[in-house]
């Protein structure tokens, strides 16, 4: 991903671009999770194939390799694996916490909402009648409410990460090839983890691992190998052309009258654009976005230190906490919108307030970590390792 | 202060331009033209009306194609559609037969399509689908395949098809993810060249404009019936548009 950043193994100089884009991705995920939010129109999924999830997973792979790769090199496979698994456990606990909030919302709606128009839709509340099964399936990560698919994906990616990282540190290209092979096999053989009550995981971890491993590969020296390619104007031109193409296609989704301009052979080939299995078009769209971002935003770009971008960067530096907060705020926001019967002004206000709360919380966490680090000098080293390039 | 006058004038002009469109007779559930226009023709419907002065429509759907209660079907959109079409296409014999079964998945409806076609011999099939599949978490690939099977069966029975997506249900939106299924329906309809009745977008526009408060908790049937009445009207408009039956008043809601 980086063009000018020094090799990560030898430097702890953090690439603020990662934090910036992850912070922005967290905001976008929050906005996208409030259904029918008027502010949704500004999020990137309306302008191309990929969305904030791609950015989040790629950067998580990048920072994961950055942080745990160093641990694995310096302290060995066992300790680094233990740390990765501890992280997976933290995310699991966070996910279950969010699930509890979700259950509370559902239970409230079940108790208060009634409308003969929605007799069919209300069947979704039926699972409250058998909480034994539902909660158990949720603990197994098989039952996942709407918009609560990203953290389970992240957990599985981390569980698979220790052996992957082991190979990445020794034979990075082999590891990346293996990851691409697994991705290809998913498309060939169509396998995924089962979900409850039916179907499969919304984000197939066996497909999405490609983005995570690619991020890790970039962090462990791949970015330097790509630097030459990314400086090329031809690559830039191709990337921009692809982004324009994707934008034109997404326009036809919003304005039906434009659909006739998409030739039948193209839509036959293109649709459906599969989010579950990380469609190649989505992956390519993310690559194009990244290529353009890197070209115009070098890691030593002075703007990264400007106070204007600081809020997004701080959010990106505490991604797990801010992600969970974002999901919670999206729930709360939906709830308020529903209770007061909506309105674009309210949606905009809630979106803005949510982002402000995310920033305030991220600043609070930064402040607390700094204080804690200062008062307990023995923990300083650990803290630095955690913060290098952001949290994993 | 100096800016206010030109800005207000602009707004007034914009509102005026919008109001200059033909006003429907029932302004309480107006639908934007773009939601009812179609690139696809209902050729069979056109011919039936022209040649035989009749139109047989079959509605296949699940719970949201009816209303609860013993007289629910009487106030639900299939019955309302029949009434509105009779009113708007005088001199033609209109018959709407509803095949509504609660909790039916798209796969189940698709497998029953052939038998239904053989029995009803409709010129037009309105197929409401998607909600039960979202409820049960049916895989999107399977959902798409079932849709295509059903649409093909309708085509093989030489009937026109309109695919209808889900209701807009803001109160259950965070629990029941219908968006991905709606996307599949959009693509499938486009690929197979059949008309999509975008109930989701239409009801959402009613919610946004304040026509209906779809967040409201109520045991009262009055609003549910009005919504179905309006869906019936909008559906009638889309049929008339796509079959070019009302050249003078094309694409109005009524």
C-alpha cells in the first residue's frame, strides 16, 4: 500500500494514511448501518462497486501483519499466536456485547410494535420465542443479525492468521498465492460457513481472506515491491478509468432510465456483483481506489499532520472500540428515527452526532492510554508495539 | 437579506414546475413517474385488451399480498387492483385471481407456477416475492435461481410477468435485511426482461413524503387498507403504462 514508507520491520514510524482511511471507513460503516439514512448518499458504496468493508478488512490485515509480524519475528510463533488469539477473543466478546444490545432492541419492538400491514415482516420476531436456540446459535456465530457480519468475519480471519503469518514472514509470495488459490477455489467449489436459520455467512471468510492476506503481504514488504508499479502513470490511468466505469454503472442502479445504456452482454457478464464472495469487480475496485489514493497521497504528505484530518486518524487508531461504538450508535440512531417517525433532518443530525461521539470517544481512549502509559513505565514497550501502525 | 428573494423565487419556480405535472385524482398516494415507468412492454396484455377486450391477471404471493383477518383479501391490493382496472379500462372484462399463501418461499412459488398457469391461463402474472426468503435467510444464489425458474415458467406459458418486491417496513428494517434480496430481484427482472414493480421504493417514497406513517404502531386496519388501496392503484398505473393502454394519460398515478 505504501510507496514511501520504510520497511516496517526496521521502523516503527506509523503510516498515518492507514489510520486516516480506516477512520473514514469506520464513519462510512456507521452511516451505512443506519438504513435509509439521507447521509448514506455520501458514502462510497453509491459511487462504485466496493465499500468501506473492503477498506476496513485490507487495513486490518495490513496493521495485523505490522504488529504481530514483528512479535513473531522477535518473540516467536507461540507468543505472537497467543496475542492474535487474544485479539480474536476480544472481538468475540465485543460481538456478543453488540448482540445483546440488538436482542434488547428486538425485544422492545416485539413488545411495542404492532401493525396489520406488517403481519408478514413481524415473523422475524419469532425467534424470540425460542431464545435457547437463538442465543446458542449466536454464540456459535451462526446467527448474525443484519449488519453484524463484519466482526465474525474478522474473528475467523484472525483465527486463520497465525499459520498464514508464519508463511508470510518466510515466503510472502507463496502465502499470497495460497490465499489467491483459496479464493479461486471458493468461486469454483462454492463453499462457505453455515449460518442459522438458513444459508451461509454474508461475508464468506474464505473469499474475504484474500483482501486481509493481501493487506498483510503489503505490510511485510509487498508495498515496496509494488511501489514501482504504483508510480506508473499507466497504472494510474487504468485505475481512474476503472473507477469512472464503476461510477457509471452505479449511476444506472439509481436512475433506472440509464439502464438501457448498459449493453446486455456486459450486464450478463457483470451481474450479480457478489458481495458475499468478494466479487472480482469489487476487489478490483478496491485496488483501483487504493492505487489512486497512494498516488496522490504519499505517506509524507504534510496534510496528514493537519488538525482537520486528526479526528478521522484518531478514530482509525482505535478501530475495534470505534467500530463497536459505531454499530451501537447505528442501533441507537435507528431507534430514535423510528420512535420519532424519521425525517431527513433528524437523520442528518443523528449521523453528525454519531460521528462526533465516535471522535470524542477515540480521543478519550487516546488520552487514557497516554496517561496509563506514562504512569506505568513497564507497560510502555507493550503500548508502543500495540500502537505501531494502529491496532490490529 | 438580498439573497433571500432570488432564492425564494427559485424555490417557488421549482415547486411550480413540479406542480405543473398532471395532477392525479387521488393526491393522497401520489407516486413519482420514474417509479412507474418501464422500459419493458407488456405486449400480451396490450393484445388481450385490443383483441379480446379482456384481461386475466394472476397474483402469486405470500403474506404481504393480503391482509390478516377473514375479510383481509377483500381489502388487499389484488382485489383493489381489479376494481381500479375495471374503472380505468371500461368495456373490458377484468379478472384478478390471487394465489396467496403465507410463508411461501420463492422456490415454492416457482415450483407451483406451471400448474397455476395451466389452470388460470392468465395474460399477466404478478409475482410478489422476497419477504419470506429474507425471513428465512435463503441463500441469494438460490433465491435468484428460483426467481429465474419462475419467470421462465411464466414466459413459457406465454404470459407477461411483473415481479413485485418487498414492502418498505422501517420498523423491522434493522432486523430483516431485505436490501440484498431486492437487489437480486432488480437484476433478475432486468436480465429476464420483465417489469419490476418496486413496491419497496414506492412505499419508501410514501414514508419520506409523509403520505403514510409506516413507523406507526397500531392495531387498526384503516391504514393498512389504505396502503393496499394505493398499491393497487400504483400497480394499475404501471400495467396501463407498460401495456400502453392509456396513451393520453400515460404515467400518471391514476
